[in-house]
C-alpha cells in the first residue's frame, strides 16, 4: 500500500494538469492559460506549450488568478504560441519571486552599474498592467419561457357576455433575447454571473363588426439575472471545453395590454392594463466553448425550474359597460390574461466569449 501511494505521488507531482491557451498577448510577451491557483498553479510554475504532440516552447508563470494564469514567454518564442494549443503545467523547484513595487525597481536600476545585465523576464515589467476579463455575449432563444400569458381576443358580444375577452392559446416562447455573462472566483469557488433582456414583438388582434373594429395589442419584455457555480469543466478532443453549472435565477416579466375601438373615423382607447410578475428559479446549464485566436464560440442550453412567484402586480383601466355577472372589468381582464409562471423553462444560448 505504501508503495502504491509513493508511486501515485511520484506520478502526480510533476504534472499538475492539462490546460489550453486562451489568449496570446504578443506585445506583453504573455500567454493566458485556463489553469490558475484553484488547481494548484503558482508563481514560478513551468508551462510547456505543444501542438500535435510537438513541444513549441516553455515559460514560467508570472501571475495567477483563481481560474487563469499568465505565462511569460521570450520575445523570440511568443509568436510560436497560438490560441487553443495544449499547455502542460509542471512544477519547478525554484519558483521566481514576485515583482517588487515599481519605485523600488527603479531605485535598484539606478544604483546598479549601467553594464550589468538583468535576469528579470522581459514580460515581468508589465505584469501589473495586465487584466483579464472574460465576457460572454449571448443570443438567447427560449422554446419555453419562465412565465407566460394568454393571447387575447375581444369578445364580439362585449358587455352582453360573461367576459369582454376571448382567451386564446398561451404565449410560451421567445425568439428575441440577449444576455451577458462573466466569470469570477469567490473564496476560490468558480462562479458565473449573468444578466439578460428579452422581449416579444407586439401581437395585435382585430375583431370587426357592422359598427366598429376593436384592436387588442399585447406587448411584453423581461429582465433577468443569474448566478451559477461551475461544477465541471473539461477539454474535449482539442475541440473545446465542456462546462456544467447550477445555480439560481431571477426573472421579472412586464406585460402591457391596450385595446382601441374604431367607430367610423374616430378611435377610442377603452382598455389599458399592466401586469408585473417576479419569479425565482433553480437552473442548470451545459455549454461547450470553442476557442479561436480572438474569441471563443459558445453553444449551450439551460434548464430552469421556476419555484417561487416572488411578486405579482396588476393594474387596469377599462371604459366599458358593466358585465351582467357584476364582475369588475379590471378583474375580468386580469383573469383572461392569466399572467403566471410556467412549471419549467428552457433556454438555448449562442454567442462569443471575449477576452480583453
């Protein structure tokens, strides 16, 4: 048993992991890889880059973040490293020291002889000026949205019926949505944070009679935000990286209903209503990111389970005769619209991951 443990330790010590090149900063002589302090990478760790199992060059880590590291490469070799190359992360026995503040560095250079060579890597001087901001810009398509409502058609019988409205099928999907997401580490925990905006084009219906025409228009938009924990991330056949996450989602949907009656040449607005619905959901997502030289292409799907209707508000003004049942016209419109959360929601995302 002791021999097995020693063998396992011997095998695992030199190789910390397999990662990939996410960005090449030629002007800074720095390469960004998708392995950081969360996976044991530290300043001074050696990283070798290879393409089709042929080693291109090696360098040393000069700065680490939770999920990413910056590797200093000589100016002669930096042009050989490309986005998507394999990066073999290996431990070294003599890690380099962190940079001293620029004031001290300047003082040391002043005291040193003019002919004394410097041993500091060329990329180290600009390390403090390097920033890494991964931002995903997404197009969102929702076959099933978090909340839904009924499509409305004015009842030809009007006040003579039990309701002014004939509810039609439910409006469940959305093809117009955009989102933005970024990634950060909180207490070494990899997290995604995102926000989205969706809207449904205004849907209008018409009811014609011998006397007048009634036009009913329903428009909707929603705002949402989410946070996810990265549960799994793994490169697949050098094609890209598969990510799995789970977390919480919040969504606020706003609907406006307007109805106009046209009699002859005059148009009269007789109904105007607004409905707000807030929903909290559990979510889980799966995506694949394919790196390129300037950005990563992303395709993913998210499953949401709406669990809590956080709030709902409704207000309406209806200028019409009372209904025979005595039901309030505002309540009549609210029940006909039936704005509520769905039991499940599905979202497809396509976009790019920008590194800058």
